[in-house]
C-alpha cells in the first residue's frame, strides 16, 4: 500500500498553481512542529450543518482554511477548532473562562483531544448543576493532562479514585480530518483573547496537585452524587449548565488558605498538617472507590456515544443515546437511535 502524499507549502496563497490536496492526502507547513496534518475536509455545508445542529449563533464567524494554513498556522485574529469539539463534546460559545485559563497554563486551543473536552465539559456540567463553578484549582485536583497518541495533541485523564465521569468513548474515528477557524471576538471568547496561546506546545509544564481542603472534599462528595455517566449528557444539558454559569447562578469554592511551608514548622505541627492532609486524601479515595464500584455494578453493556447530535453521518447513526440504565434520553436536535453492537464497560 502506498503511503499518503505529503504536501509541503510555504506560499501565502494558492495563486502559484499549488495543487490542493484532497481525500487522504496530508500536508504540512514549513513552520509546523507536529505535522504532517490532514488536509481539512470541512466544507461550507458541514459548517452550516454544525451551526444549525449545535445552535451556534451567527455572531460566531466560521472560516475554512486556505491552502497555506494548517491547525498550527492560523491567520491573525482566528483560532483553529475541530468539528468534533461541538457535535461530539458539546462545546459552546462563549468558551468557558475556566477552560481558557486551564489551557493557558500549557497548550494551544486546538491541541485538545476530544476526551480532554468531554471530561472538562461534563465535569463543568455536573458541578454547575450542584451550584458550583469550577476553577483551575478543582481541575488540577481532578485531572492530569497527558500526551495523546497523535503528535502535538493532549488528553485529560482522571486522577485515580477521583473519577467523576463514567463511560467515556474510547475511539472517535478520523476526527482530525474536520477542522476550521473561528474568529476571536467578544462573542467567542469575551475579553479573554490573551489567554489563547498562539503556538503549539511540545510538552506540558508542572501539574502540581493542590493539597485537598475540606471544601474540595465537600464539593467532590456532592458532585459525585449527580448523574455522571457520559451517555446522560446532551447538548441541552451541557449548554444549560453554561448558561447557569453565565447568569451567575453558581459560585466558586472558597479559595484554599495559603499553604504553609512545612520546613518552617516544628515537628509536632508538621505531623499534624500531614495527618490532616492524609485524612482528606483517604476520604476522597473512599468516595471515589464507592462511586467506581457503584458504576461497575449498575452498568452492563452499552454503546458509548461519540456524537451528541445526529448530523446524518454514519458515525452519528452508531451513536445511540442511552443512560446507564438503558433509557432513552431526549435531545434537541434529535439524536440517532439506530441499534449497534454494544461495547463492554
């Protein structure tokens, strides 16, 4: 089998007679660090469908890539995104501030693998439903960002025994084929454009897990009691949580007190602080362990949906929407209900 053709360009436009790759051809730019990238197969029709299916307002400007652009090489004033971010993960505009703050620590916006966004948005949703708004401190206390299989991409993984969301999809298919640009403006990122890193990162920085607090323990206990199976999340549910946050219906946890320098403490105070931290960690682990056991006991065979909307594609037809008990979940737009082989949890 012949390998796919690689198209390399350092031209400003396609007026030089440059062949535009189609199909399975891949391409890169001279300044790309993580190429070759797959030539975008997004079209005006697919972006119109995406806007309609995911209720994206006209104030959000979409644009198709030019031949001299790649997910890493983006024209000024725009940001790259993948279609799966919206129809497969439920991303909405304006993009949540805490997501931009979290990404700003390490990576550019299009470096997120789909499960990175799924874990973030589902956690944001169950937190908002419990009356909480997330901060980067909670995200660092729940997740570790890690290298993804595709070069330059990163996934998000729960810290052991702090897993809130069950039943995440394992495979999203060829999602990297469908990418486009959206304009950075107050409608898309409010006044937070400075948080979007312009260049892709090659590695993650230090991900220090914050010392647990009593408030974080209470937050984790309350949120873990919500409906946390991925198959229970719909566009309606995720977007409703986003509106609740925008309308000020949620509140952040009290910020943790300034951490004491253990080296400045006497032996007794140091032992006391370590014992308190261990007790909180043990309680977090116990809650997480019980939740994990409960999830295993109640979930049988089911299909982990990869798309939240029915866009008429074969992938959507195989994205059946059921909750952990097998009950249909309404969605708007409607979701395909075609039967498919189930995957073992």
